């Protein structure tokens, strides 16, 4: 229980189901009440700021580093200020998905992803905080006020940074811009919706809706279980030159699972990573879900209307209740030495949209992270579950599991106090029953009609077709991550950056927020809001992708969005238009050409033999034609490179004359029979600048070559 309270403090802050606190909070969320809007005056909790480090540094670029905090609190901040001649009167403030260190930007980053260098190159100082301190960092914290970690600590640092800027640069108007992704997008929204006069603009990216947690994960896991042997065929069907029919050869249950997850917004092409994507942050969300609604996990197997009761045959061969005993414990070093994988999150990955949640699991302590079992559990396609302790000091405890590797079990979220009691020889049961039940929880969480992807779970009268749980968990999770439930009523101007292939923050959720913003802004929404979708992009903005020929980073778009929102605020220069799209059965559908698609990402197409598929003989040379087109006002094409063998190294460069539309050609022959995907990667840059490492915006085009 102590661990769960810690998690809920750092990430969810969820009281037990049925408690007065839970009931009161649910009432507040359902009534639409949000935390009160700050007065622009100083927050009394943060009335005594201080500085304890003030020095010049030369890495990654010349800057003045200032570190400080607020007396009587655990809140700390770091500011990285450029020399006076480079400063243009603004700051960029990064907000992490979960509270973490205020020194994350000091990692050894590649030039393109260095937040300090980018900010200074953009005429800004960079600001980051620890999100309130130990009471709000999930792997350490006790319970705390979610408004502090949600926005008050960030706002206090932003306000005081302006005081410092005045002292250093002299009197001036200091513009501020907040940005954050995933959970950081929630917290960015909490910041600009619940304060006034703190930030002039914001760039939330890869954002979820108020119903994202846990539902976007549960529907994905249901599909992963049902379709695990069919994903390769599904991906091939929707890839370039494919049949276009991902439902071919699926049985009734499989087809239903694919329709369900696609209708909820999962992009079918993104299943290419089904072997490696895992269950992501659900590892740390799952315990809070069990704590909040424990009755569900019994009802699932025993009551009509739930899949476990109505169709137990669906779980044949998948349910695991395996009894054995503990043989040995592994700490992180021992687990890595035993070949169980990387157990500690790399420093440069902390605080980022795709990986920040791992800090809650890989906390850097010497506690056990894995156990060797006396016997090896059977292979059931285990996605996660519990270790139920049957004997010894820890008898009756349940410990989260995220993976089984042979006779070893790897822990998810775990309470160090419980682990200290678990000893070799203790009897245990590896049980995934609750985890299987969790995979259709979204069916029993049907929200209001503004959530269109849930229409598949409503009857013709709009009523849910499945039994509903007494409380919607999503808004409560969201409120306690960001300090409030998003309303669409924000301060300043905003550009949202969303990924079309995102598996964690499914793309329609940015449209959900756009609709709320339009309700508040009305006819003036175009004066304060933009939404840019990035094709071929996932949840994280990693420079190196799992498959470079399928996906690309959205980091350059994020960088350009920060520059554009500042120019919009400070100079009245309107950014390029919102991406043109339609929401169709849960999927974001965009026009095929840049002129009509809009946004700022170039559109890349590849043609071979007049289409996207050709059959040739081994050794036969074939010519490819590629087109790279930049949307109106989004810059120029600055580069084009080809990959023909699927290695992701793009060794063939095409000479181009920079412009808004560029056509390139290349020839290649394939020595061995097989199926190949020729991929063109195109780059654009707002100013046509090939020397800067920043804001080189990418996209991909593919064609299939079958070599006989």
C-alpha cells in the first residue's frame, strides 16, 4: 500500500475507491470544476526565492547557469541564460511528464536535441524545475497537492526567472513559453489554463485527452493479445504496395479486436513495432487502477457483460496462475549481468515524453528488480501481471510484474518495504488474471458524446452496451497529473504538435482539445491556436528511430513550433495554418498533398513503375521518382536521401535545388530475390538553412519492390 500511495502521489494521486476523498474528487471532476485560476501575484508558498549557484559555463554553449529554489519548499529550478548579445527577451520552459530533477538538460545530448543550445540559438534562456520536489517525484514521494506539481511550482519558477532576467539584462519585457509532451502536455495545459500572465504561449505535444489513462493502453493490450500472430500480415497489408485489406485472413474475434483498436484511434501502420512496443507506461498505471476499482477484477470473471465471464474461451492458453517459489533476487547490476536487459533508464532519456515514466520503476536504488524462480512459467504471451506471495513475511502481498524471461521475472512497480521481506524459498504465484481483465476496461468507461471513439460501445440510443463502472478514472488520473482537467480555456497562444503514428497518445486526442478550445475562443480561435500533425512520427522524438525507414522524429517540428509561437506573440507573425484533416472512425485522415494538408511538415512520395509497387528480376535496374513538397509558408526543401536495402542508413543523396517542391530520381538494382522497400527521406527548413542543427523537418515516402 505504501508504494501505491507513492505512485499516486507522484503520478496519479488517487484515493482508494469508495473513500470520501475519491467520491468528492469524482464529483468535482464530473461537474467540470477545475482548480482555481492563479492571481498573477506571487504564490504565498513560493514567496522566498533564493539562488545558490550563479556561474558561467561553456558547455554545450556559452551560458550563465543559475540554480535556486524557494525557502520552505523542495522546489528547485535551473536557468541557462545566454550572453547579453544573444538574448532576445524570452525564455523556453520545459515541463517533464512526471516531476524529476531540475538538471536534466545537462545531459550529453546530440547537438540537434540539446535544449540549452536550442534555446540560446533561439534568443531565449532555458528554464527547468524539479516539479515541486520529493513530495511529487513518484519513486520517492509522499502524497502532495497536485496543483503544486501540476503548475504552481512551474509558475513560481517562471515568475522568479523574470526577476533574474531583469537583474541580468536590465529592464525589459520578458516573454515566456511553456512546452511539454505526454504527461508533460497535461502539465503544460494545467499551467496555461490555471494561471494568468505567467506564460505568453505554449506548445503541448503528443497530448492525451482526459480519458486517455488507462483506456488508450488497455485497448492496445487487448489487440496485442488477440492479434499477436497476425500483426505481420496486417502491417504488410497497409504498407506501400500492400493489399490495403488488413482484415483478410482474420477470424471473427481477431477482426473485432482490430476494428476496436483502430476505431479507438490506433494507426494500423504503427503495429510494425508490435514485437518491441510492450505495454509502455501501463506498468506504472496498473497498480493505481487496481487500487481505484478493485471490484472490477472480480466482476470481470464472474458477472455477465464482462468478457472474462461471457467468453472465457477467449483466454484459453493466455491465463497464467503458476505456483513456484523464489530462488534468488537480482538488483539492477546483477540483472543486467545475467542478460535480463537494461534496468536503469539512461540519464538523457529521463524527462522525455516516451521514457519519463520509467523513472518510477528504475529508481536507481539497490532494491531487487528481478527474481529467479525455482521453476519456469509456461509461455502464454505474458504482457504483465502480479507476483502473489503465498508464504513468508510478505505473505498476501501482490508485486507488479512486467516481463518473464525464462525462469526469471522482472518487476514493474514495487514497494521496497515489501521486497525486503521476500526471501528465497518463499512460495509465490505468477498470476496475470487481473492484467487480462484490465485489457477491456475501456468498454466499461464510456464517457460523454464528445468522445466519439467510444461510439462503438454505445447502442443506437447512445447508451453503453456494456456494464459501466461507478467512476470514470480518466479524468481523475488527469486532474492529479496536471492539477485540473483540461477545459480548453488557456492563457496566451498555443501550437499543439501531435504524432499521427502515436501509440500512447492516440492522435484524435489533439482534435478533442482543439474542439474544446474552439468553444472558448469561438471565431477567434485562429488567432490563438494551431494544431500540427506529424506523419510517420511516434510518441517519443528520438533522433534514432527503431526503424528509420518507417518513422521519423518530430523534434524539428517542436523546435519550429516554439520559434513560431514566440514570433506570433511578440511580432504578430502568424504561423502556418493548422493541419487539414478529418476524424473518420477514430482515425485522423489528411489530404495526400502538402498544398491541401497544410501544417509545416513536407509531404514525401515515391513512385516506381508508375505506382508504389513493382516486380523485377534480380539484378535488374529500376528507376525511382520522389517528390518532396512543403506546405504553404513552411520553408524550403533542403535535402533528400534514399535507402533501398532497408538498413536505415540512407546512403544515397540526391542533389537538389532548394524550393517548395523538389523532384528527385535515383536508380538501383537488387542482387538477391526478396521484398524491399525503397524509402526517400526529405528535409525542409523554414529559412532554407542547412548549417543549423535545429528545425530540419523530416518526412518519408516508400515504394515496394518485389525481386524475383
